[in-house]
C-alpha cells in the first residue's frame, strides 16, 4: 500500500512544484524586475542593469559604472477546482467513495528574492556576481483535500550563486561566462490510506526530505548591429543533482505500522538546460521594442528513479528501487515587450508572453496541474538621480483549463478540472557607484 505513495517520494518533493510560477514546469522567471515589466521579452539582449548577470553574462560589457541591483517578486496564485470525483483504495482494502474539499488555495503567497553586483574592470572586462532562485515554489492543500492521497504539501527551492566575467572584443561583440553553484532542497508530505478504517478516515502520513549541491554554468553572446539594435543568446546548462534524504512513514493501524519508520533515500535529478534568444531595438529616443524566445529541454525528465535503503516490514522488496514514468516534453516560450521613456526620470513598460507546459494529459497530477499559459505585464522605472533607479512590475498569468485524472491501486482515484491563474508583483533598486 505504501509503494505507490513513496514512488513519488523524494523525486517529486525536489523536482516538482506548483505550476504557478511565471515560467513552465517548476522553473522561475523572476530574476529581474525590469524584465518582469515586459514579460521578460528581450532578456538576453536588453542588458540595462546588473540583473544581466543572469539574463546574459555578456551584457555586463554594456554596464559603464559599478552597480548593485536587488529586489523581490511576490507571487499569489489561485485555482478553481471543479468536476471532481474520487475513491480511496479498493474495497478489499477498506476503500470506497472518498469525499473532501477542493478549495483551490494550495499555493501560499511566495517571495522570490534576487541580488546582483557588476563592476567594470577596464574598457573590455567586467566582473559580476548574482544570487537568485531559478527553480522553486510551494503547494499545500487543505487538510481535507479530496485528492490528498496524490498531493498534500510540496516545497522546493534552488538557490544559485553565479560569479561571472564578460569580455568585449570590439564595439559590436561581447561574450560572458559564469559557473553556477546551486543548492537544492525540498519536502513532500501526502496522506496514506488506512485499510482498517472507514474510507478516508484515520489517514497515515508520508513525508520526504532531501537536498544537494551541484555546479552548472551560464554563458552568453551579445552582438550590437548598431547602437540602437542588438541581439543576444544565453545558454543555461543542465545541472545534475545526486540528492540524499529520508522517507518517513507514520500513522495508525497495524498495516501502516509494518512499514512505519525512517528510511535513507537517494535520487538523481537533472534540471534542464535552456537557450534564450532575444532582440532589442530602439525605435527612437522614446520607444524601445523587445522580443524573445526561450527553449527548455524538459524532455530530460523521463522518469523518477528512487533508491531506498534499510526498508523493513511488508514492503522491503518493493521499495528497494522505485521507478515512475513522467515523459515531459521540451517547451517554447515567446514574449514581446515595449518600453516608453517619458523623460530622463521615468520609463513605462508592458509585455505579453505565451508559455507552453511540459506536462502531458496522461501523467498530469494534482501536484503539477499545469497547462499552457498567457502572461500580461506592466512595469515602470523611476530614476530620481543618475545614481539610483527604482523598478516596479505587475504580471497576470492565465492558464488553459486542464484535466487531472489519476488512478492507482494503492491510492484509488482522483479526477478534477483545474482553472489556474496568478498575480505577480515585484520591486527592485539599482544603485550606481
């Protein structure tokens, strides 16, 4: 009975998250507030403040003065869950029809911080460092959630530190490179069916935790056709994690007691590489156009393979090596943005993006009820002096309606229609020395 619950175990806790970030899968887009105001159009070609350490390392060549940039984005999500039905484990194990709530408020308001520093060393070389969150978010369904045997609480966060160098060959061509040092941590809990109680009563609990540190890199090229027109390409590498953690099983009843306890668990997880290509063109002294596309290799996420050690009780054999198919696919995101410079102190921004989901209709679960999404953004920048700029941004995300149809012998079934949306609000400060 514990087998199917634990199959999602450590891997889901680390590699899966809410679908309500402003990027596909469990990626986050919120690494620049100025970029957020344009739905991240022109991310690899704009190079307008120190956040280019992430957007395109080569863009540091355009930074003329030493500067810092730090900010935070807050994400508030909402789901409407309808057309629900569910059962617990088969009747032979005490299962049957399962009731419960479907509030759709499982995503807590979440803050995403970021910080960058860039210093030109001479006319050709610049140094920078960034600290940001490329992957993560959280979900926590209410205690009586109807689909609690498939999803209860999930938490994941990747924090990245990226020291970076850029080199300017001439007035047109610049390159940049930075290794990324990444720490990942996550936690999952879910309900466990008790075969000796009424359907949906006296649930047990499964909780999994794990973490790891791994190294990747970001590299970029920026080419300026004219002082008004430039293109950029940024490559962000895959990062391979070898997570170590533990699986805890607890709850009432003799069946759960046979496998109750704490077990060592190990799992290999790879976050995907991506390529961002964008274009920036200053139409005149007031208007600037931005456009871009991002390809992400989510097809690496084929399966979850968990190695558990020291498992005792009735499920010792079945929990040694556990494999679960995922079959995610590669995605494209496209964005266009526009900025209007009102005067030397004020700039206004807007943008529109379309982003594919990597999940498929067969394997979608209440942990990742994700669909293709459209994102609309507004933003503004205020520079009260030449040394300081304050940026603010707002984004609204709307997903297509998606169906969740999950069924396993151990957990019964859960079927629902999800209608997801999210609001994002961010602010940042740039100070030039």
